[in-house]
């Protein structure tokens, strides 16, 4: 079988499931990107700086204004605009945009109440078109998806725990588990625990700064035997967890070289929810996670599937599509219209599709590994969404 075409249909037919119209003032449609600003002129918005500049350029071609709104916008009314002539971001007074996409929800330098105030303001004005912060909570996501008969069987065994005794019990129940923070991201603070001759063994990844003045880090795998109750107690205290999520370990397929892989699907709203990008994340042989930020490698999903099912690539990709789209459409029914979502999935060795979690603010780093211009198309899709959605109330998103 051949590989499945990764290019979505045209975005010209975009339509939204809306609750009411609220026409905004102004001649140009406008898009706000809510994100933290850093004191670095070259990387003012961290990894998103380049993406924001590109979005501003694409939007300008379509007659739309783009501004970055930092935490505290509700109080100051100030933001940042990209000036293509000078290649710089400039501070400016910014009227409330017709559409706001949250690109971060927390800030290291701003009190959480400031962020909450901003998001509540955007939500009350009906311009917030990003899934709520609660979607990033793995337990909340699991509970919402498990209420769907269509999705229930595609979820791993998942438990909310508040003590090491509960973790210890679940480890002996499953024999192999993952312990995760409720709101973690980028593969940080994820631990695998499994039994070897009834003795717990913990394995995790930690970032180690490279020598010299480099800001780059390497990822090393740490393994630790926990033969006694005291060892397990010390390990648990070192994690810093008070509440966390425990999930059964999913035996995912591996490449011919023995590397595990799972998937990130980017779903965007065009004329309906559609798959924009399909990425496989391939980890090292002994890796704990496949996350790109902890050493994973991104490749087209079809390329990874070819390692385990070379004659049924289309069928496997279509099966993952169906589950990913079902997740996106359920989120839309629960929270109202939103521009995009990243969905993390995997295949069991038996072939069933499993859903782990969602990212309401998916980045674009992985898309660079895909052939063609998928990354650029995904940014154009955001612009087209914002043009159509300007002035439309999305209901409650927070």
C-alpha cells in the first residue's frame, strides 16, 4: 500500500460552531497571541519568536493585524507588533483583538492571578479561541474522554494518586507503570516504574548541561533499584510529587533498530476539524519518553508505521486519524470552537490506537521534519481561522 497524503483540504470553506455573533469595531480583522515576553530582543517570545513573526507577515498579506499580548494586558492595554521593515518587535497600545489565541498559560515572572485575570477577560469578551488550561491537566482530560463511549476503549489504564502507597499498589497491580505530573509538558518529570523479580526499578531521563558556556543540554537515562521500602520512600520524596497520575505502560511498537515510537497529530479547524500534520516521535532504545525535548526524533508518521506494518500504512494512519478527530470533535463539543490542538497517541503492539493527552498550544518544531510546506500551511491555517472567527463569541473557554 502507498502512504497517505498528509496535505489537508483547502481552508477556504472554514466554518465554526458558534453560539452567538458579536461584531467588533475596526476595518481590519485582528489576532492576538497571548504569550510571555522575555528580556531578549532576539528571542522575545522564546521558541515561538520566529513563528509569531511569520504569522504576522502572513496575516498582513491577508489584511489582518497581529499583536502579541503579554500577561497583564487586561491592566495595561499594551502589546507588541512586528515591524517587517526593521525586523523588530515594537511596543504599542493594542485594542482588544477580535480573536485571541493563548500561546502560554503560565508565567514565571507574573503572578498566576494576573494570567487568570487576562484569560477571564478574553473569555468574557468572547474572543478566546484556544482550549482551556484545564485540558492540559492529564486527569481532567482522561475523565472527559472516558465519558465518551467512542473513546473510552482508546485510553490507557489511568489513576489519580496522592501517596507513594497508592503508587506502590498500582505498580504491583500492573507490573509496569508511568508516573507523571498532572500538568507536565515536554516529557519533564516522567518516571517509569516496573518490577524485576518483584523488585521495583525506577528509570527516568534528566537533562545535563553541556560543558562550557553552551545553553544546550544532553539527556541521560537514570536507573535505580528500589529493593526496600526505605529506598522506595526516598525515591518518592525526591520526585517532589504530592499528587500525580499513574498510567499503565503501553507496549508501543519499535523500529527495526529497536527504538520505541508514538505520535503527535496536529488537528486544526478548517471547514471542519481536520488533520494538518502527522508526526512520529522516535526515542532511543532505552528512552523513557519519545518527547523531542528529551532527545526524541521526529519523522513523518508513515515512515515509522512502515517499520511495523509496511503493507497496511494507509489503514493504520486512517485508524489514528479517526481517533484523533474524535478527540478533537469531543473537545469542541465540550468547550466550543478552537483553532487547533496537538494530540499525543500511540499504537499498542496489538494495533489498537491509544490516546495519552492533548496540547492546547502545540508548537511547530516537529513539523520541520515533515516533507513539503506543512509548517507554513499550518500557520496560514491559523490566519484563515482568525479571519473567519473575528467577532464570533466562542462561549466559555476557561
